[in-house]
C-alpha cells in the first residue's frame, strides 16, 4: 500500500513536520474521555504535556479540542436520549468543565489558554474568518494557547458528524499552519478496521496512493459518517495545500515530541503541492 510513496518523500514530509513553526493539534472525544463519558484527567494531562512540549520548543500551537458533549454526559448523572437538542445542551455543561480542566493543566507549565467557539459558517465568512485569524495571531504573539471547539450549542448537522475534523483542517489551511496533527484512539490509517480486524496493517504514509486508501476507508469504516473518514479527508485537504498532516494515536508516548524529532508515528500525509 505504501509502495506508491517513496522513502525520500516520507523523509522529506517528516522533516517538514518536525520543522513546523505553527501547528494545529486536533484531539477527539475518545482522546479525552473514559468509557463512561467522564472527562479523563490522565488523558487530558497527557495531551497537555505533549502540547506544552511543542510550545517549549518555540512552536505556536493551536489546539482544536472535541469532548464538550462527552464531558457533559459525565456531569449530569443520567443517560440522555442523544437527541440533537440534548447534545447541544450537554455541550454547554461540558464545555465549561473542559476549559476549567485545560486551564488547570496548562498552568502546570505556566501557560495561559484561551477559548474560541466556532462553526463552519464562521470559517466560511471572509470577514468573520479575518477576525478569527487576527485573534489567533494576537493570542500566539502573547504566548497564549488558543483552544478551539465547535460551537455545539448552535450547531445542528455538525454535532451529528463530529465536524471538528474538517474544522481543524479548514483552520490549519486558513491560518497558514505548517502542520496538522489529528490525535485519535487508533494508531493512524489502516488497511482495515483495526478495532475488528486483527490483520489490519498500519499505512504509514499517504500520497499518490490516496484513492486506494479512500476506497479502503469506505469499505472498512463502521460508522455512517465522521470517524476515520473525516480525519482522512481533513488530512488530505491539508496535504493538497502543500503542508504535511499526521493522524496518530493520542496515547502514544511523547507522540508530538516524536513528530518534532522526525520519528515515525501514525500515518503521515505527504504534501502533494508546493505553496
């Protein structure tokens, strides 16, 4: 599967990823919550450890964080019916809890965080996006870590498909990020569904083999939308704009440090255009 990508292309992509000065890191709900949908302090602190490591290297890091709905479920003490309306309400409960924990965890490194809630409509509107980018630039100049999430309280379609995957790629492209890292509960992109197929193998690089990879994803993905599909599409969007993207397991030890030191981790998407 990786034979369509040369070793030199992979090495060049890893070098670009390691040298990235502005990095968007996207963390999914499963990377932040436990099996009972409570916010998992150990997982969150590990993510913060990884992000802080990049900041200490002098990189600008923008964190796109899911988890508000999941964190909300763990706070209300009963099982909701999972309607869109209830998910929107859960997000308002969970978002404040999520940010409180991020604030506490980043303070261990003397770092300040900022919350930004967006929808796809905000990113599509030129004036709104200009304001958004200016805010991001200012926060980064101040040494603040922006934490962005989908505004689930007003989202409808997005809340059903987990569109933070596509939002993170739109943000990465729009603000001129040098790298997009999508952290998830699987180790990257596989030749099958690794949760159900023991023989599924990791695809370590995606470039000219994208069409074949997409066919595998369509055949093996178990959910109707979202999941690995949107992660792959988001990474592809980044690579089409001449920047590398990586999908990796959030629990991988020192996952972002490994990327910053050109070590193989997860699945890397080779830039296919020079910009």
